[in-house]
């Protein structure tokens, strides 16, 4: 129904910026809510941000609010995560995920996942 491919990860120094991309395809891509999650070296998955398919509503975890920005380009079926003022604690593998429904911060309610992209922030 939805296929997701992330890109844009890399190594950056603290205070720097990265922009992650999540390209979506499939019959239901235009109807999906897309969220970003990250897996820390401790292997815990945490919610980062989400956007509805129209791009009208966005949601952020407290830890990234004011630094990260999520947006959606419906013409390209692509969701972006602009990450500014990066901190070492942002180091993680970042995944985009999709679900057919309203937004939620629970990873268990997202049926479709990308392969992940690594973000490393040095001090």
C-alpha cells in the first residue's frame, strides 16, 4: 500500500543541520499520515514528528520542538524533516513510517516503515 525510502542522513557537528527526505509511493501514499521515529543506540524507538497527508497539521516531540520542522510535498509524495541546532543526543537511526488514519505517536500503529537513515552528531 505504501512504500517508503529515507535519505539524507550523515555525520554533522553539534549545532549543524541536516534535512531528511522520505519518498513515498504506492496506492495509499497520498492518504497516509507520515511520522518520523528514531532508534537510539540504546535501541529504544521514540516519536519525533508527524504530518497529515494534507500537510495542514504537524506534531513534534518536546525534545525536538523548535529545532526540527516537518513538511510534505504532495506533488512529489515526499516528506521532509529539517533538523537544525543538532545535539549529540539526536544521534540515532531515523525512520519514516506511515499509517492510514489520524496521527499518533505510537509506533505500533504505523503499518509501513522505511529502511532507516543514520544521523550522527558529534560534540
